[in-house]
């Protein structure tokens, strides 16, 4: 689909290497970076060098087949883009692709790319992966260099891979982070099943998927989640204003939703206690992992929304989309979404089962994700 890519760089004919789709807020040498905005695309010069996260792919012989579309500036989670068109969800064209890493998710889901690279500030890898029925990994904050990647909210930003299988996702992670040890990790055995207010079909699908494995699941409730959500919103808004206020000052044409989001940030006071609150949430969440190895919950609390629902009430949809993901970014912890197929959900649409781990537990997440993938 034309809206999937903003720039095509190489043929999709395979010559032995991975076909890699790169979100267009990640620099690729010799290619302009558009950030999903037409005015930025017209003014942007070709990047002088690759973002650091591409080095392992280059060395492996991967082909970068193009720069992919995104929700403008990487700000929101629907994937709707007024400048380049909205990537079409291959599972159902009436549904959103999810965002902000919409194009990378669609490129993987359609088979145009083996790996899609995205960024995740509040769920921007996991949400489109769940909407498009693929695997997506949010990495531990700071574990992969963000050099050469345009920021949204630097305290929350991460970069990570999407793929059709957990094994391909694991391969991509090792190419992105060569410091990861080449060791086999056993799947987790003790899982904390997080109680949520997600729609019943998704809750049942997650419980059913967990029941098919040998995982020991304990029901638990996350304390003070409302306070973490409020803290995330304040930090995101404040840092978005600091990062993107020049677009407003320079009168850069922006989509209405993104323009309003940036402007709202100027009214958010970054009080001295904000980072204290962030550290409080990290410590509180970390203590839960004294009792369980990983957490499990639906990636989204709702079935994939339609494009019409976004058009009718975008704020409501966006608030719901990030409800199960943003608090993980606030803590800086890694998380993996694996697809729940339409038969599992029973509604003809896909969604995801999300696993959350303590810092630097990516290998444990992937091993457990492979076990779940094999059982579903």
C-alpha cells in the first residue's frame, strides 16, 4: 500500500538478507527524515549517517527497503496521518493500523518486510503490533542507543523491533543490541496476571492462552495505577512541548490533533516532584517482581477501533489505546506483545497478549513469548 511507506529505498526482492522497514523518525543515511509531516519532508536534507540502531542490520546484510509512515511526529497511537495517508490495516481496512509506528507494523503484517523498526514512547510499537496481528517488543529504556532517532519525550522514548514471529523479533533485538549475551533462557514459570477492566472477550482470550501453557499464574492488581497514568501524562506533555515547540513557533503545518497536543504541553508545569513520582512508580512496580517473574495482561483494553470511531471521538480512543502500555514506559521496563488471533478473541479481529518484565529481561520475555506462541 502506498501509505505504508513514505520513501522506498531498495527493491523488495530478497538477496539473502532481511528486508527491513524503518519508521521515518529514525535516520537512514542518504534519506530525508520526514517525521510523517509533509512540510518537514520537503525541508529535510538527507541524513548524514544511520541511526546507531541500524549498525547491526547493515553488518548482517539486511536490506532497508524503505522509510515507513507514522502518526505525525510520533505523537499519537491511532496511526492516522493526514499528510501521507493512513496505512491500511491488512486484517480489516475499516480498522486503524495503530500507531505511532503504523507503517512498520503494516509492512511486516503484509509480508513486505521481515522486520519493522519502530519507536515506543507510550505504546507506539505494541499498539500497532496488536492491531495488525504481529509481535512487537518495547525495550528497556536506555538499553539501545537513541542516537539518530528524533525524540518525542526523551525520558520515555525507546526503539524496538516488530516481526511476524517471536524468533524473528529476537533476531532483530540481537542485531540492535550486540551486548545481549548469546545464551538460552528458560521461559518464565511464575506469571502475575494483572486484573484489568478490558473488554471480556480480550480478558478471556488472555486467560485461555495462559492456561494452555505450564505457567503458574497468580492474579494481582497493580496499586496506584491511576497515579502512574497521571504522572505519565504530565511528563509526556511537558517533554513533548520542549521537543516540538519549534514547530508551533515556526508555524509548521500540523494535523489538528498533534498541534493541540504540543500546545497543551506549555501549560503543564514540570513540578520538582514529577521525577520523584516517576522513581516512586518504578520502585513500586519493581517490588512486584519479587513475587513473579513477569506480568501478563491484554495489550489493549479494547478491540481494535475503527477509523470511524477515531474520527468521531479521537480523544476517547487515544486514552483507551494507551491504558495498558503507557505506565510501562513510565517505569522504563521492557514489554512484549504476541498476537491473539481472531479465533481466540472470537470477534473476527486480532489483538495482543502483553508480557511485562523488570529491566533488561528481554530474553526472558522472548523465551516466554515463544512458549505462548507455540501453544496458541
